[in-house]
C-alpha cells in the first residue's frame, strides 16, 4: 500500500514538473500578454505640405510708388466698390509725423481730463487693449509693425470721437489742427476700391494668378515645387497694393503617392489639420496625375487668418477618423479571411469571431457581427444563437513578439 502511494506521489510530482516545464517553455517560445479592450479613436493620416489656393483679386496702380494708407484693416470684410486704401501724397511723411506729435500732446491733456467715454470710444479702447496684449506675444517683425499701425489708427479714431464731446478748448484746437493735417493728406489722394466683395489683405505675394482656382488643371507636384516656397513662411505686407479674397471658400493642394491618395476620388470628404492645430472639413474637388504622385486639391468652406498669412503650410490629411472598441493588431488572429480574438475570463479562454471595421499598422477598431451578417457568412441558426460578442473591458490575449 505504501509502495503504491509512493508511486502515485512520484507520478504526480513528475506531472507537476512536466506541466511547469511546459508552461515555462510556452512562455519562452510563445510568450503571451493580455489587453483590456476599451473605447478608443483610430485615424488614418498622411503628413505632407499643402499650398493654399484662393480666389483673390489684386488692387494696385503701378504709377504710384509713395506707399499706401490702409483705410480698411487687414482681415476685414468689404463690399464691392468700397474704398480699401489710398496712395500717399508727396510730403506725407512729414505731415504724418506732425499728426503723431499732435496725438501725443492730445493724449497728455486727456490724462487730466475727465471724459465719460461713449459706447464708440469704449469699443475702440477695448480694441486698443487687445492689440497691445497681442503685440507683446509677437516675435515676427512684420506682424509687430502691422499691429503697431493698427494701434495708431485706433488711437486716431478715438481722438476724433473725443473731439465731438470734450469741452476743453485747448484739446479742441489741437484736434482741429490735426484734422487740417489729415485733410491735407486726403485731398487729391487716389483711392482704390474693392473689385469684389470679400476679405481685405495687404499680403500680396505675386502668386495670386498662379495659385488660382482657374489654374486647377496646371497644378502638379512639379508646378508647385517650381514656385520655390518655404513652409510656414509669412507673406510680407505690400507697400503698394492690396487684394480682395473670396471669404466663402479656399483650396489646399497636396502631392502624395500613398495608398490612401492613390485610392482617393473626387467628391471624397476628409479632414485637414493645418500646421498641427486647426482641423477643417474638406472635400476633394480635383485630382491631377503626376510622375509618381497625385496632386489632390481640397476645398475648405472656411477662411481663417492663418490661411491668409501663409501660402505653404504643414498639412495632415485625415482620411478617416473612427471611434469604437480599439485593440492592438497583435491581438487579431486571421483565418480564412475572418478575424478572431482570444478572450480571457477568469482563466477560461474562448476564441471570439470579431468584425474588423478599420485598422492601421498598429491598431484596429472591432465590433460584432449582426445575425444577418453571420447568416451571409454561412452560419446556421444554432451557431448564430450561440455567437458570443466581444464587449468593452473584455480581456484578450496578445501574442507577444519574440
């Protein structure tokens, strides 16, 4: 009896050792890990650069070279035939310096004058405060100069309003003197009007005709490269012209040879992320074939300041963006064109059929099949009734890489 018990104990020890050895072997040869399924988002994107195409008309007169005075600020909407800017007269620099000097004197007197600001003055003061806050955040000389000019213009407007309500005769006299200088500037000046309704911009780069919706058929990778533009470079402000931009839509052209781009079609809807910040809904309106890549032109029904100040920007083309049960690609087992995962519940593992809705190189969005879909796959009624679905927070097995 004792010999029999001893034999059984030896056999059990051998089995235990064998099981442990086998488990260790499996962990070394075919190690596994687990993953908790959760809701997540998956997107398929291509990083590239884009060229901004706008419907824009330049306003200029080549016979003038004294510079321009902006009547309508950068980025403001205008109607057709509305005055946009005027050309400086001869001797305007000296007169402008006198106006600035008068502004300083008026400001000094106003500091000791108790004036109840009107609604118009409050609006202008708020605009000045915003400009001052903004100028402290800028590090580009061109933008700083433009902001300073806007502040000077707003101060002039404020002074004009104050002249109508102040009772201080000295201030009134200085404002009247300032008005006379302004009249000297404007008398006989040539004013330039908007040729269409839209957004005013003084950032004229000479590409208004080359990067135009009328030239869609010519825009290829080679054509864009020949322009020699730098990515994210700010368009400088012109000293002799302006332009009106159609504010209802603009376009962005990118050149790609990825699988997504090769499968793209006119009419497809995507999202564009510009300069790693704002995202825009976009639609493909033109595809031009090139040598090794396709140039795809997207339409955006929105025009922002960032799309006005630049011509070439960083662009992420987001072909699709989907949410659902997100799992690593390593968790999927493919058999006969179908995908499975190994679900682990309290040590009990089960092979679950899942539907892969979207996937990238690293992750996939999965779901469960409907009864109709299972029937189309050839499942009978019993198999459909017993079909186990994957759920949020299920634990699945991942085949670890060696």
